[in-house]
C-alpha cells in the first residue's frame, strides 16, 4: 500500500546516486527500474518508491504524476 505523499515524492524526489543521480524518480527510464527489479531494490523508502515508479510506468500512469511536480 502507498500513501498520497509517495506519489508526490516520486514526482519530486531526485535519485540520490548512480547514472541518473539528480533526476526525479518519475523521469528514470523503465529499463533502469527493471534492472533494479532484477538485481535488487535499494533498502528502505527509496526501494519502495522505485518499485512504485516502475508500476506506474508499466501501467502507463505517468500522467497521474505530472500535476504533482513542483
């Protein structure tokens, strides 16, 4: 289960490390998220947000996130 704040976080939180450091989570390529799905999600809140981001992208729901961007 996720909270409304999780969607706001996906829209505005920057990836804290790696190739896409600084990019909002919603802007991460689906291929990058699928790589995490295979290799293992980061621990804690970030891992959960990345999993939710992948689900949003797989289901074509990015338009739900757009109005939440700051």
